[in-house]
């Protein structure tokens, strides 16, 4: 049991790191775009490298946000359909859902690693800025590994087991701390 607890803590730490990295990528992308805007505004000419450099962050933002949304249970789900099933079928559907997620994550790792190894081109941002395509390709198997790690949370990743009545009751019974005095 301690191994599972340790893996769940590791998953939470990796998720926190993914959030920080995703926010950093967004801020870097915005900073580059804002620099291009200011340069155009002040000089009237454009910097040729800003668009090319800014879009290198998109795969990182997309794949990392996919792992973050999985961890918080915000992935695509047919919750209404699944909840209309009898309880044993809900458990079966949840197990199948986790198995499909595991298969998808394993395929990201397997095929993503081959994609990373074959990414031998150099991305020419400008004549002086050259970035290996492996910088963006590594995010594919990395996100698969993160998704596999998040699967240690099991059914907690799925909305199928949230008791709506208890949640609504808790919300109604919670005193409102923001009432005017």
C-alpha cells in the first residue's frame, strides 16, 4: 500500500511540475509575441523569428495540458450515459475507460519514442536561432509517461463515482462566509 501512496504523491508532484512548465511555456510564448508587437509598434518593421519561435511552445502546451486535465478528471467522458447504468456496469465501464486511457498513454510512449528518435531535423527559427526538432518531439512520449503515472489514482480520475446528492447537500449546508454584515 505504501508503494501506491508514494506513486500517487509522485503523480501529484509531477502534475504540479507540469502545471508550472505549461504556465512557463504560455508566458514565454506571450512574451515573444508581445516583444514582436512592441518592436513592430516602435520601429515599423517586423522581427522574422518571433512567430516561428513562439509556435515551438504549442506542442508542449497542448500535450502537458492534456496530462493536467486527465489528472483533474476533466477529460472527455460520457458521464450521463454511464451513470444511467446499473452499478456493476458502471464499474465495468469505468474499468474499460481506465484501460483505454492506459492503452492510449502506452501508445504515446511507444510511438512517441520512435517519433523522438527519428526527429533529426533542425528547426530554423532564423539564421542564428536553430533548434533541434527533438526539443518538441520529446513531449509526446513524456506526456504518455505522465498519463501512465496518473493512472495510479484509478477511479478517482473518473467522474462516474461522484455522488451528486452528497455534493449538493454539502454545498447547501456550508455556511456562506461572504455574507454582508
